[in-house]
């Protein structure tokens, strides 16, 4: 390594990311952000001062050794950088693209106290893409543990849990309801943000660990969680089914034709290829489209509608731009692509024509009052401010709810909103059944779901009595113990009484 780096000696400017011009990308589904070139990645890696405190690693939900992988990148040891990344995640190319680094690892970057923070996500993506290009796979020495583990849901939480359990030597089977694995990575995120070939390549690494994936398998209908544990003989189960049940506002007109949830709209396009030549699934966008909401899913829906040929695409959000929950980069890209934003605007009714097709949205203007429970100022309707906005399609992107199928067919405890109840490590109300991700927390980020999957995997390994050098420290003397064994390592067994 060269001399110790300081704020004064590192490159002062954050290395920009090349992108497609807005006028071109609005007409295609090719990736918008083009990624770092070799010299870009090398320069940005030199901006990390490799501080020993590693606040960035502490802020990463999956615990990546960020200064460690960047130090290897600085030495142009790209394979070494990938090996460090793959200790915590098998999805660096995905995480580098879709994780909100600006509110996690980059938010606590020491360099960011004085300059723009190190572009950690862009470096992670560069290393992950190089690994795909060169065919690198994680270096794993697996010793069979003689345990069978079922994972319900092939989304980010399930994939992270499956990877850790496979590395621990378990025989892992993932059950996925849809015909393609990936969860929200496949059905929810458009290709212009996350190309399908990237998802396929990184998912292939999971299969390389020996994980079996059974698609078109809806747990809760074909068989239950209880049956996985009993008749089917799995020693432990992880539930990571996400929260894909759409939410609506309950305003008049929601049953009109061409009123959709963002989940349905994006799934039709991303997973079923609607809008492509020869696709079996129809998707009529019309001349004008309205999306209600301003989160990341709303940005995906807005930008997808632009690419499908809508002449005017408008976002309705009841707060101001300053409160917009979407990533700043996605908001800027949407603005560049011609999306119209009606801030401080809330719909109160969807209006239809004689054929029950959408023709307009009746809205009221809003003002911001005192902060609510979320800490944001509460939107308040402005009297006598009703107005109509003409539109052919309305898409709701105001959040999701827990799918009720699993809780209706299992004995797992859930809260009043239908989400599964777990402890901090993902243990549910049933011994041997763990859960994590959106089915526990409600809608969150990909990386938070992956972190939940990894925490549950740690607890699952302790439950199964699997230990190894990669395990987190279980020697805390303050933990409850039985016969000298930490309670998290007690090998519980279920008994059936005749």
C-alpha cells in the first residue's frame, strides 16, 4: 500500500457515473447507469481513507467489510475484492445497483464529513460486474451438515438465507410461487435499473452452492409450512414471502378499467413481458398516465409508462418534493425523462366514462401542517381546491400489504396488519420456523431484506446445532445458558404425542 491517505491527499471530487442520454433512454429499456470504467473504479477506490473504525460496514445491513474490499480494489486485486464481498453477499452487482447506499453505508462515510462520500455502491457494482464477466465464484469449502432446510420465497431475504445455509453444509430447497426466481428483483425492478442477465448471473451462484429451486410452487396452497416440517421432513424453514399484496386508497372509482396497482403494472411488464412484440399479456397504457405515490416503486412505474409510449406521465404526491421518499437519483432521472410532478396534490375520486374506462382523476391541493408520527409534516387539504386531471390510466404506488395466504394456512403468529411476528433474529412463534424481510417488516429495501435473511440464517444454524469459524460470537456470558450451552445453540426437537 502507498502512504497513509488523508482527506487532503485523496481525489477531492467523487467520480461521476456515465449514463444514457435522457432523450435516448426514455425510448428503450436498456440500463440507464452505464457503470464505472476501469480507470473510474480505480480512481474512486483511492478516495477511501481506509479508516479502522469502519462505520460504513456497521451501517451495511449484510455487514460487508467495505474498507477491506476497497483496499483490494485500490491495489487492483479485483478478485481479492470480490472474495471479500462474497463473504457477505452473493449479489454485489444487484446490491450495487439498487441499494440506497446514500442512506446507509455512504451516509456515515468519514470522507463524507468533508467531501462527497466514497461511491461505495458504484465500486461494489464494478467488482460484481467484473466477477460476472470473468466467471468468478465464491471460494467456499462446504462440509455436509446433514440437515435439510426449506426456504419459502426466492426473493432477496430467501436468497440470502439460502446462501448462508448452503455454505453451512445444509441441503437447501427454495420454493417460489412464480415461474421465475428473484422475487421483487424479477417482477418489481425494471431492466433499465436492473438488467435480467445480472439477476440470472448472480442467482446462478446460489445454484452453484447446490441450492435447489422449485418454481411454480405456492406454499400455503400446495402444502403448508407445518407439512414442510412434518411430512416433508425439513429440519428448519425460513419464510421470506415478501409483502406483495397491493394497497389502494379506498376512493370512488378504483374499480374502473385501467386502474392498477404498481405491482400488477410492473409484473406485467417485467415478468410477463407485456408491451413487447408477441407478448401474450396485454397492457394498454394510453396517451396519459397517472401514478399515485412518489417512492421508488412509483418512480419505476412512471419511467416504465414513459418507455411504453405514454405521451404524458404524471406523478401525484400529497407532500412536497422535499418529502419525496424515492432515491434522489431515481427522482432526477424521472424528471430528465419528462415525467410531470404534481406535488401537494391528492386524489379524492377516479372518474370514468360511459364504458367504465378511466377519463380523469379529481384531486385536491394540499398544504403541510404539523409533523405526524413519521416525523414528516402532515398534508392537509386546501378548502375549495378541487380540480380534475385527465388521464387514461391510474396506477397506485402507495405501498403494499402482507399476502394473507401463509397466515391463513399456518399457525404462525402475526400482528394486526398481517405481518409475521418474530424476534430480532427472525424466530417465529413456531420452533424451527424463521422469517424475515417484508413479510415481517413491511415494504423495505432489498439490502434490508437480505440482512434479515442472514440474521435468520445465523439463528437457524444455532437452532440446528451447526457451528463453524464463520459463526457470530455466541460466547457472551450474559446470555441464558443450559448445561453451559448458549440457548441459541440448543438442539430443539419437536415431539408428536400419539
